[in-house]
């Protein structure tokens, strides 16, 4: 059922209003039809009483030779009259409703002594469709009438009281369609006015998710929307200050560690035992690499960089040229130029890290592109040993790597992939590793 509902707030509100309007119109149409039926029934009985009184007066005063012409003039498809010596309606068949109508005709005639017999009955010969339902409820649809004339004879008649049909479905649709159209226009305009700030808020949240800087949003709209925008501005300010403080602290720690590490290395050089000295120097070199990498990451994060459109294939070609110059094997499958909005320096660092890992530890890197409607995908394949299934996610943890040593020649210190994924996620994307039949594939997803 939810699949049939519109996805936008404006669409769902419009659907709700339209549904409510249709239900209200149906209820109103039903009430109108019922009231119209009651009114029409009363009008039909009044008209019948008046016509019947008029016919009787005419028959009382015209010669008997013209009575047949008068009866033909008053007869129609809905009613038929005749004159005979015996009444059509027996006195014992008259009930309360019939007696009330008989008294009405008698008052119109002004002759209290005249016998007027009216019998309300169902339209037995025409009780199909909706009329059959009304007969079942006891509503009279026809009547038999017998009125005594001054000549002594009886005027007998059969008259239908079928109610005029209610407006058809087409008429109802012509009444409903203008109401729906005007309501939809009003709802769409109103919803756009109300939800406009929410659209701006969603766009701002998306830009923040891609690492862009966003100015505080203007608080506007209904009070609920204004509170949401105000909370978003406050959250953005707190988040920005938290990240800035964290990066500043990380950079300060990394910077302050450089001096004691250098001093400790100099002192380690004075150790006479060669084996102990090499162990000290190896540990201190590892600490230095970790510190320098952390400081470099913090410096890149701290440095302000605005997002701008970049020719992504050209950026990858530049990285590949640098790696080839360093002696690595990198192949880039040609792709048409297309631009992607990003922070170029940071994204270059992430892609360079992935391509360098593939070329260094997988013998060679093969880079290809896929420019889809919703995202851009960069695939980096290598011919290395790959990773076990339980390592594909663990290698993105800080200081985790495929093999346990910290030797930079055999695998680095385990910060490259976490930094690369952090940069890509700052652009709203992600990195996924997949083991191939031979080698490993790193796939970078960057949203449009």
C-alpha cells in the first residue's frame, strides 16, 4: 500500500486532501439525494392532489359527451383515468397515509360529503433496480384513486409516484472535478510555501555530508520548521567546533611528539649494544612515521579547501603519472572527461593512497571509471594476493593492516586506508573492498 503513496510531503498531503474531499463530496451527494427524494415525493403528492381536484371540477361541469376528451387530456404515461360505475379502491384498503391524502383532495374540492378514496401502493409493475429497493422499504411508488362524481359515477385512476432520478454520475463528476483541481492547486502552493525551508535544509545537510562549508540557514516558515532549522544551525556549529578542536588537538600532539622522538633517537644511537640499538631505532622510526602521518592528515583536514568541479579522469591520470615516475606499474583505462564537484587535494590524496597500495603490494594497479546517474565509481584492481573475507572491513580500522608487522616496506603502518575512507566519506561516498579471483578490487563510490 505504501508503494502507491507519493514520496514527497506535498504529494502525500495533496492525496490526503483529495481523498478527504472525495469522501466529503460522496457524503454530501448522498445527503442531497436523500433530501431531494423526500422533497420530490412531497411535491409530487401535492401536484397530484391539485391536478386531481382540477380534473374532478372539470368533469362535474362539462357535458358527459366530452368527458372522454377531458380524461385523455389529463392522462399520460405516468397516469391514466377512466369513469365507471364502481370504485377501483375499496374503502377497507385505505390506510393512514392514504386517508391523509384523501382528506387533502377533499379539502381542495370543498365538498366534505364527496367520497375520495386513495390507496398508496408499490409500483409492482416497475419494481426493478433502485425502485425495487424503495418498494422493499415500504415507500409508495404509485397510487390508485377513486372519487365519486356529482353524476353518481366514479373517477378511477392509476398514477405513478416514481421520483425523478437524482443527478447522474456525469453531473457529479462535473461538480467534483473543479473542486478537486482548485483544492490541488491551493494545496500544492501552500505545501511549497510551508516546506520550502525543509528543502533548503535537506540540501544544506547533503552539502555538509560532502564536506562543504555551509552558512547558517535563515530561520523562516512555520514554528515547527523554524525550530528544526534552528536546531540544525546549532548542531552544525557544535559539530564544526568539535571537529576543529579535535583536529587542533591531534595536530598539536603529533607536532609536540616530533621533538622527543628525535631526541630519543639521538640517544638510542649512543647505545653500544648493536642489537638493542637497532631495536630502539626501529621502534622510534615507527613512532615517527605514525606521528608524521597523523600530523599530515590533521594538517590536510585543518587546511580550508573549497569544493569545486574537477575533471576526475584527468586527476586520476596525474596521480598515475606520479606513481609511474616513482617506478610503479599503473594502467588507466581511458574514459571521457567529466567533472565532479569535490575537494581536489583531499580526494587526490585518497585516490593516490589506494592506487599506490595496489601498485606497491599488488604488483600493478588498473584503474577504470563508471559514470552512473546517481554516482561515480572508480575501480582500482591489482594482481596481489588479496585479503581474506574477515579482513576486508578490518583493514579500514586505524593501524590495522593485512600482515602484522609495521615495516613500511611490507605494508605501512595501517593509516592509509582509514584516511582514504574518511576523505571519501567526507564527500558523501564510501570505499568497498572485494576479493577477486586474482587480486583485490577497491571501489570508490562518489555520489552525484
